[in-house]
C-alpha cells in the first residue's frame, strides 16, 4: 500500500507509539523499584511505598497515552515532521524529564 499510494499504515504507527509508551513506562517502573532496593537489599516494599509507585506509574502511563492520542488526532502531518516538534512532543519530553 505504501509503494502504491505513499500513505503509511496508520494502525502500525499507533501500535508503535503504544509500544514505545509501554517500554518507557516499564523502564521507569524498573528504575523506581531498583532505587527502592527491591530484591537487592530487601524482598518487600511497604504498603505506602507500593501505593505511591502504583499511583505514580499510573499517572505517568495515562498522561503518556493521552499525549499519544493527542498527537495522532490533533497534529497536522503536513506541518510536523517529527513527533517531538508538536505540542504533544513537547509534553512527552517534559514528561520524560520529570520521570
């Protein structure tokens, strides 16, 4: 289809964005658990630490997903060459810097 019309497969682009978002969330969660010393110096986390980690990663995931949806629905492909040149891209960069 791309060779004939020049249009890419939008479903694969969305899937790639979702997988990128999921990998970023997984890496962040692993780094937080490593910083807390989980399975290195202790085998359990306290209930409050677990709740904080779940809330933080959930907010990170929801915000990342919302920015991805905003990027796919509201960004004009004629004006934006790369993802990080749009408003959603600036939000993704800020989210990664804050994470």
